[in-house]
DNA sequence: GCCGCCCTTTACGTTAACGTAAAGGTCAAT
DNA sequence: ATTGACCTTTACGTTAACGTAAAGGGCGGC
C-alpha cells in the first residue's frame, strides 16, 4: 500500500533522466525522503513532479515553476499572506489567460491555413480528373 | 505612406533590444531590406516579428518558431508538399490543444485555491468581528 | 569473492538565447 | 571639423537547464 518509488521508476514514468530529478531537488523543488542515502519518493513528490512537468509544457522557467508550486502549499494562517497570495494568483491567472488567447489565435490561423490547403488540394484533384476525362 | 521602420523603432515597439532582432535575422527568421548597410523593416517583417514573439510567449524554442513561421509562407504548388503541410499543421495543432488543456487545468486549480483563500479570509474576518462584539 | 545493477556525490561540458563590449561607418547639426 | 545619434560587424561573456563522466557505496545472486 505504501506508494513510494525509487528515482529510476519516477524518471521512467515521466520520461526524464535521474539527473533531471536530482537537479530539481538541488533547486529545492523536490524534497524526497531518504532510506540511508537512497531517495524515496512519496505520492506527494510525484504530484509535485507532475506540476513541474506541466509548468515546463507551458514554457515557464524552473524559477517560475518553483514559485507557483510554492503557492500550492503556503500555510494559510496569516491574513496578510492570504491577501498577497490571492493577488499573486490573480496575476498568474491573467498571464495564463493571455497565453490561452495566444493559443486560440494560433489555432485559428492554422485552421485557416489548413482549410486553404485542403481547398487547394481539392482543386488540384479535380483538375487531374478533368485532364483524364 | 511607406510603412517601413528602423531597427530601433521595431525594438521599442516590441520591447526587445536591437541585438535580439539582429540575432533573429542571423537565425534566418527575418530578412529585412537594406538601405546601404542599414536594415529596413517592412510591415511584413513586423508581422513576422509578432509571430516570433507570440511563439516565445507560448514557450516555443526559436527553432520551433522558425519552422512554424515557415509554414505560413510555403508556396502551395506541389501536392505532396500540401499533404505533408496539412499533416505537420495537424501535429502542431494537437500540441497546442494539449497546451490549452494544461492551461485550463492550471486555471481550474488556481481558481479553486483562490476560492479557498477567499473563504478562509472571510472566516477570519467574521471571527475578528465576533471577538470585538 | 566477485559481478552486475542500482544508487550516490562531485564536477566539468554543452546548448540556446541572448548581453555586452570593441571598433568603426554615416549623416545632420553646431 | 567635431560632436552626437544612429547604425554596422565581430567576438567574447553569461545564464538556465540540464548532459556526461568520474569515483565510489550497498546488495542480491552465482
């Protein structure tokens, strides 16, 4: 039942190298338990790694990702911290929404181009047919 | 009426340095005209630069961006090229859609956390009031 | 006891995407 | 003609995010 993993397992699961995982630990983004010297990764560590990978897919730097992840486990005891927290999250969300718009724009253009190509293809096909008939 | 620009203007408009613009040219991503030695940027060049910046916001490497931009001005004369083209665009679109999902996931989580914080804040406020009454 | 496999730390190497500095050309204004 | 504001090329420097190699410990199997 104890859902723990070795570093090699985790690396395989995420398609990265052990070096990369240790590097993220160096950067303070992971804090696996230890069995002697060996690193032991809990489900919680896996979640963190998943968040890191998603951040990378979004084009964030490791530094930005670290900040974001830290957001997830701020202890919500101080009110001023909570306020700042909400503000930071708001900023981040605005950025993400802008990125979403960028993606939608790009997708729109690509669909347009794709259609143009398809139309051109159809034209050429009918021309071919015509030449045979 | 001739909508051309010097390198300095363009840099200011996009919030980047002239070095960066020349760097992109080195990489074959821009091909400004010349007046003697000076670079002259056409509206077309500006569009390209806009595409580059958007690609960067999406976390793409300059190499990926260059490929994508080249997609926009492939000459659609060969049918096999058109087919390949449509395929490549499809792959790119799939990737962008995945990235969109990542963003939506992240936004969802952040909204959840934001709400949690807001609720906590509200709780603390009412507690404060209660202690004063 | 030794082999092979996994793990560890330490440290130098590499690539992308520029930054920064050096050395110089051009042109308008003073 | 010299200053200042641009522009140019060339080239070395820098940072992030790892890769890669060296040197070694722990352990189950033969």
